[in-house]
């Protein structure tokens, strides 16, 4: 459905996209309350720029760009505050047969990344964007996105290796 | 870690993110009751009234300037030459030997290999656990970035120069440059200076948006500050052919919310600490690579134009004339409604008479004034006939061949394979050599053709 810039359509757009936007923010800021605020800030910005959105295109890269930038700004504003994910809360509704300690360790290890690396990881491995789109969202080149992700994966592996035996290893099949 | 373990790790990371994040639900799923709706509701009526009146004022201003003629002049686009039909898609690329060495990394990198087309690849050993950015230089020299640790500790990072031997092995280290001040984030690969005695690269310095371009051993100087947050991330440091300056690209985010982003091309002079702006793109245009003409009078650049909400809306290639107080740009090519991930280049031929680039997976060659263009056949194509290319495009030293990376399918699909193709530009442009298709692909290609 094409998005038209009026309030009722924006409400529909909001409700269709809200949860993924919230989860994207959560993956970056790692705090549910802050992620909720970031998401609201993002929708306010999106509403104000809604005339620039062409909603008949696939995907919501435009919205996710705003969410990511709001999240990075929030992390920057809150960078003196230690924000750690509450893994217990994050895992409360998981299927516990699948919620292995290895996976929780992997998610916890994301805290080792700097915010922009974390954003790149979320965009690539949660939202499945290609490098070119991630580059547009983060305001860098595709080449830099590749380097950023490469360093992020290396750092995650190192963290997990140092946390053995609880952590998974890179050789998991 | 070897290259075959990385995809498994990536799959597990993807699954983990979906497991953990998909179980979370935000507290404001309905628009009507959301804080955002409350915040925008108050000023909406006043904003609509203002917007309507501003639109009327704009129409009145255009009419006052001369009506349709003024509006037409304002909206006129630079004409784009139409490309001729391409030669037929080959059934299979021809695999053969060539006298050039190709250096590259595999997949996400970590180790550097060299090979000849169709030959055995050789791993460059013994320099450090993590190597990247192989760059051929003068006289068979090859430079690379080496980290003493797998986790790239900035104090342990150095540029190493070796000489490539006849059997593809590397000599002992000839030069080692420690870059202890190297910032941690967003460091680009480096480029040899024209004199071959230093390198240029870009980096962010800290988190306050200051960035630097440095040539180890020559100068290390901050040349600008961030224009907004997130800070502009510089990239594509390219030496002016006379060695006096380095051009580079940064992207700015003026509203801080990702809308209306644009790119800048700046020129940093070796003997000064300030950058001189050369070009600011229109909003929602991002530059993806730049290349100096051999005579230093022009910069060719490739960019992506995107529509908010629609991702990439198309790509373009333009030439910027660099002169004292007089900078002009000419649009050479554009391709709309395609994935910019299938673009590469541009690159100038060694004599400056031709430019090569890839748009939509098709390698295109033509004169920099827009004449005599042709498309070379893509080696790969998907069901729709779309070819896929990847950076870089490299000319041989004699201008007779072009090397470019090509993908088996869209990078939107996970784990595409890639190959490296060499085209004979002097004939019909048929591919004359390839490196084998490889899952994960070739990264940071560098190519040097040596004499027989």
C-alpha cells in the first residue's frame, strides 16, 4: 500500500513498523526504556519528514536510518552512563529450549562493540540490509561497512573465546 | 579462524539476534496513544497553514523571476549520453594465464594472497596474524596493513612493505611504519604517494568528529572537523598526481536524523593543515569513489542518489574539473532503479584518454568528455539478465586491459560467489581471464602487470 502523508496513514505506518523499529533501537542502545524513547523520537522525526518518504518501495530503510541515528545520538548523550542489557529480562519470553547460554553470551558480547559497529551488526544481521544500504544509513562507504563488520565479528569472536566454556566458538556448525 | 568458519558464525549471530530481539515488544504499539503522536499533534495544524502559504510564496517568486523560463533553467538537468547496445553475453568466460599478479584477501579478510590468473595462489606468510589492504607500488613492491594482534589494537598496527618475488612469495620486510597514533575507528586502506615514499589514508579521530589524513613519515595532520553527528566518516584518500595534495570524501548528516545526507570532496594539501572544499553534492547523494585524472585537472567520481524510504534510486558517474576558483562538473552516466552494490570504479586509463566504471554490473569504457562509449559484456547475470560487479576497476599499466570483480548474484542474497575478470579493452572487450569463483569473494584487489 502506498503511504500518503496524512495522519491516518502515518498511524498505520507506525503500527506496521513499530516493533521492528523498537527492536532495532534496542539492539543498539541495549536498554528497553531508552529504546522506547529513541523509537518515539524517531517517529517524531519521521513524521516531520514524512513528505520525503516514498512508501511504495520495499523495505523501510528510510525509517531505519532515522532510528539508527536517533539511537546513536542517544548512546552519545548517555555515554557516561553504563548501560548494560538485562539478559534476564531480554530472555524472559524466549523458547528456553533454544535460549542456550551460548546465544545469550553472544548477545551479551555485542556490548563489546562500539555503538556504530553494533548498529552495523544490527542492520546487517537483524535487518538483512546489503552493504550499500547500510552505508547510506551510517553515512559511510560500502567498503567501510565491510571493514566495520569484519572488525566487529573479530571482536565478538575474541570476547567469546575469552569467556569459554560458556561462550560459543567460531567453529560452531 | 579460517574462512570457512565465518559463515557459520554469521548464521549463528543472525539467529541469535532474531531469537533475542524478536521476543521483545515495545511499550507503545498503537499510534493514537503513543508519545510521538501526542508530540506531533499540537503543532500540526499551524505547520500545515505555514506550509501552504510558503508554497504560494514560492510560486509567486518563480513567476516574478520570469515564469516558466526561470523555472526551466532552475530544473534543467545535465544531459546524459545514451550508451550503445552492449556486445552479447558470453556463454562462459575464457580462463587463461596473464602476466599480472593479483593481490587480495579472502572474504572478510585477515590474510593476503597473491596469484596469477589461472595460477596457484600463494599466501603471504609471517608478517602478523591479521593483514589487509594489499597495495602494489613501484618496482614490484607491495604494501599492506599488518596488525600484531587479531583484535586490531591501534598501537600494534603498522604498514609493511615487501617485494614480491618471482615465485609469488614475499621478501623480508623492507620497510615497517608504526602508526601508533592511528585512531581506532573507520580507518581506510591507504594509497601510495606518487613518489612511492609515503601513504595517505583517512580516519576518524576519537568520537568528536575530528578526522585526519596522514602520510606516515611525511605528515600527520588534522585537516578538518566533523560537521554534525554522527561525524562524517572520511574515505577514499586519493593522491593528486603531482603529490602536493590528497582529495578525500566525507558524508555529512546535517539534521542528525539521517535525512538529507550529502557528501563532500575535500582537498588536503601536504604542506598545510586545512582542507579546501571542492564539492558538496546535492542532498541525498552519496559519493562512493573518486579518481584523479593523470594530469591532475579533474576528479571522476561515482555516487548513489537515493530517495528516503526507497533506498538506492540510482547511480551516477561525473567528472569534476579542478581549477583555480572554477570547478565544473559533467555528468557522464547514470542508471536509475538499480542496486548500487553492482557499481564499481571509476578509473582513468594511464594516459587519461578513457574512463572505466561499472553501473548495474556492466563495465563501461569511454572518453571523459562523454564520447565513444561502450559497454563490455558482464560475465555474470541473474535471471533478469542483471550483472553484478564489485570494486575496484583497475587498468593495466599499458591501458590495454581492465580488471574488475564480479559477483554471481545480488549481494542482497546471502553468500554470493565472486570472481575476478580481466577484459581486453583493445579488441571487442571480451573477458580474457578470470580467477575462480569463490564463496565469500575476493577483497581489496590490487593488480600489477609485470613485463614478460
